[in-house]
């Protein structure tokens, strides 16, 4: 079958066509890229997309883009999904995987979700392929990690800083914009914390003329694709075009993302708590079950697990146990003793107190502390309060920073047989 038109997005593609198949050039039509035009039309509404995706103030969005095949990000380096969730603080980052429809339909949605199940339990966002969520995510993104798929080129053209987690040199045309992008972007290093690499990519992206030039090769008819494509279609049908202009519309706001099924016991977490020179506590939390090779992102964490955690790696060694409410007729102190008997490594047992944000904490030596947030409370308020009490045993008011936002924890301590909430050395 001989086509009546060969639609190209850039004059550069016509030149490559001229070199490879000159007899096809008369049939070529440079009509731009309708997807790129819609992404650009969406840029003024970045905050609306971030809100629709559930991002809280102070959170960053990392988009993982994977095409299909053995050289794709999922095909060649699925461990990068684990690293993104393991090494980026869960309160500060959301991670979204934009996976090519060929993967969904080639392997089936059930199989893909089964492969990614540990990551979905730790908060990975996996939009369905029939939606435009990936477009909204690229507009909302703070960073990306991609491969040789088109989404990597779109992200770079939007100015989003990023890295390559995989790249199929074997399947990319030499001299193409994607080939040039593969030479320009840094590869993810296996032994350097991912957050540090993303920060380096962000610092180098602003004013990078090489990446700007590659991004400009996505379309040579910016914001005109709808107009040019409609003109082509109607001319081939020998029909008059509608009177109203054909303009690129912003991407629709994503509907609320379906909640992932989750177990009644929350995942165990490592908490890295550091006291600043001004006496403020900076807290960062990471999924415990996804940690792997050491990259230095967790220098001295403490472990937080929930009562009822079935994995002995966490239940027997947790420094903090988020306890279930006391049983009928059981006091908080009696419930705490039950927690300490069942969790030999636990130093602090924390209960939700009065109100959704309160916290009642007991230490193994008999100390009791009642704490509440003054004003706004952070997400996961009881877990954050427990880590703050564990790290900073003294003071009536603790200033805590989580995901760039500041909160104040007020506390009242009743000393027991030992030293209140002071944790043992080591």
C-alpha cells in the first residue's frame, strides 16, 4: 500500500527521509506534534495538575518513563523503581511510573501490577494506559528518569531535569534527536544516592543549550499541529474545514486516582532524624522493605514498625512500635507493656491519643509522654511525633520539619523508673 501522505513532526525528519528514501519526500507533510502542543498548552496549569495528582505542598514528583522491550527502563533496570521509592524520602516525593501501553497489553495489566506489587504497596502511582495521566504528570513533574521512549524526549523538551535509567542504543536511529538526547543525559549511577543525582541534574538543566536544542527538534511547527493535521485530513476527504479554529487544548485534569488496596498494617519505615544548629528536628522517612545496596542515603536511621507486623525483621528490631489502641479494660500502660514483651528491640511504644493528631508514648524504662501538635499537624502525625520524641527526649516544645514544612509538637513528660524518653546509647 502506497500512502497518500507521510506525516512528520519536524523538518529534520524530512531531511532524514530525503537521505534514506528520496522518492517519498513529495508525499511528506510536516505537521508538527499534537502531543507536544497539548503539553505546552497545559504548562500554565501546572499547579492544578499537581493538586489533581494528590501532591501536597512541599512534595516533589518524580516520573519514571518506560517504553517497551528488553532495553526499556522496566525491561533492563526495574530495580530503579525500587531505588526511587527506597532512596527518596516518602513524605517529600511521589513517584509515578508512566509505562508504555504495549507493556500493559503485551503482558496484561494483572501481570504488570504483580511485578510492581511491592512498589505499589510503598506508594508508587501507576496510571492506566487509556488515560492522559502521563501527560498531566509530565507537566507536573519536578524530575524524570527515562529511557529511549518518546516520553523522555517530551520531558526534556518541557525543560524537566532528568536522567537515563536505561537506553537502547541498538534500536535508536543514529543522528536522531533521541540519539542526541541519549548522549546528552547522564545515566543513573548505581552507587550514588538518587536524590543527589537528581539535584545535580536539576542544577545543570537550567540554561543547558544542548538540551534546549534537542527539545526544539520535537516539532518545527509549534502549536500548529491541530490546524495542519485538520487541513490535511479535510483536503484528502475533499471537504471544507469547519469555521472554528483548530487549537491545542490543555490536557484534562486527572480524575481522583483509584486507591491501592492495602494491608491493615502499614509498611515499616526507616526514619532519619537530624537536629539542626537551631535546635530544629529534620525528619525524613523511607520504606524499610525496599532498602538494598548502600548508597549513603541512610547514615543513622531508627526503625518504625506497627504492632502486628508479621515480618520478624521489623517486629523484633523496631526501635519504635506504633501500637494498636488498648483493648477494652486495658490501660495505655498495660498495652505498652504488652508491646514491649512482643517486640524485644522496641524502646518507645506510641499510641494515638485524644484527637486524630495526639500521641501517647511510653518508654521501656517506664516513662510516659503525652504530645500534641500545636496548630497544623503533619501527615502521619502519630508516626512523626513518635520519631520526634525518640530523637529529642528533652524540651516541652519540639520544632519539626517534614517535607519542607514546619510543625510544633508540644509535650508533657512523666518520668518513670529510668530517664523518661531518653533512649539508650546505640
